[in-house]
C-alpha cells in the first residue's frame, strides 16, 4: 500500500520491480469499472483510482463513445469533475461518434457557467442529425 501511495513513476523503478506496463485496453477496462461503481463506499474509493488511471494515460473521452448509456453518462460526469473539463469536452463536440457528441454536451451542461465558454459549439449541436445529440444539447 505504501508503494501505491507513493505512485512511483520512474521507468528505472518500474523496471527494477518488473512492473507490467498497462495497455490502453486494460486501462479503459479498469476505468470503465470504476466510473460506474455502485454504492457510496465504492464511489469514494473510485475517485483515487480514477485519478491514478488518468495519470497513467486512461481516456475518459474514449468512454464517452461507449455503447452503454450508463458508461457514457458516468464518463461525462467524471470528465466534468476535471480541471480542464471544458476544453476536453469541447473537443468531443466534433466527434464522428454521435454518442461522444451527446456525452460532451452532457458534460458541458454539468459545468454550468464554465461550460458557457463553449456555447457556440453546443448550440451547433441543436441542428445535429442525431436526435440523442440534439436532446443532450438542450
């Protein structure tokens, strides 16, 4: 537990303990599990794990295009909790995936005034060909 708390990032340290490198697929799988955690205790522990996964290179943006609505919604909420949420969500507004565009709109809505800086991009989604995107942009 001490090693986890220290979160050693050095490649030399990782090599010395033969720490396996996690693939993007593995990071995404664990991130997906923790952003959809159920129960108060699980959610409180998930925040630290999610932070670590993002530091390791996991992508909330990729989960914004997940096939399951719950995962997309949880990813949008987690993205909204980040310091740089506005620009990250705004980048998804032009995604080819309608699910990602809808999740980005949801995230910007959760940001309130901070999301207003991206109002023009959000307004453009009101004319999106996909109903789910238009509904999220309202």
